[in-house]
C-alpha cells in the first residue's frame, strides 16, 4: 500500500487537494478499526460513540464518492479514449466499497447493542478489511486518474466539485471537516489551504474551530488524540 503523496508541493494543485482529502479517509478508517478493537467488552456507551463516528465517516465518504461520480467523471470522460477504462474502474470500485460499508453497518449495529467481545472483534476485522480496500482504491485513483484530471478538468469544474462537498456538509460540522483535512497537512499545505478560504472562515477557525476539532477528536480517540 503506497503512502499518500500530499506533502509533495510540486504536484498539480488538484492532485494535492485530492490527496489531502483522501488522507482524511485513510486515517479515519485506520483509526476506527484500532479504536473499536480497544473497547472493553460490555462498554455500550463507548460503542455508541464509535458507531456514531462511523456513521459520520460513511456520510462523508459517500458524499465524496458521489461528488466524483456525478460531477467529476462526467466532465473528464469526454476527453478520454482508452484511459476512460480507468475512470469507469473508479465508479465500479465505489460501488464495491458501498457494498462493503453496508456489511460493516450490519455488524456495527449488532455490536453497539451489547458491545460483546465477539461482536467487537468481528467489527474490527471488517473495518480493517474496509481500510485495505479503501486505500487500494485511493492509491489507484491518485496514481492513474488524478493526472488525467489535472490535464483535462478546468478550474471552474474543479471548484464546482468542492462547492458541492461544502454544501453537503452540515454547518455545525464545517470546522470539524476543516480540522480533519488540516490534521496531517504539511505547514506549506496548511498555509495554502487556509489562504484560499474566505477571511471570516479563517477567523472562525482560529477563534473557535481549532478547539472544536480538538474536543471532537479527544472524545472519539481518547489517548490517541494528537497533541
């Protein structure tokens, strides 16, 4: 499994931004499996916290993938010939991931009801499997498809995809979404990303958003919360 290349500032800005977003899903899918595995048997309160975090994660991943399927790939495909197969493969992988998420959800619902050790272990293994499949998909997309996006998708169309994602994020979770993107950024990426935001959004992040994100991650991750 290859590591995201989001820290390489020589790449096209579209590729860099997509890698930054992908890193959120890589990190959170990995952490979910680890956090579930750590839950003591019968701790239903903790199981409910992680089940809700899984729900929020799947909402975000679904919005990301449908945004690509409905707004990015239709713009890209008319420019492609043989390379179109790579884009169609992304759509098929999105469907496979959706099926896998539905399977995890069934196990998650059962586990949070009683938080048995047996159900916990089954959920954790399913989450590890999801993480592997997701990372393989994201690696392939960044390697094979994002260079095509950089060549053929206009700035206007790229921003339209981003605006859709923003519109689908509940207002009360906007700062949490921003924090999730910034968490693993390099200092250069962080400055560049924040610099593209409206001034009110940057002020809100500085005054309130950083603390909101830290509280959220502390509640979900406990001792795994980054300093």
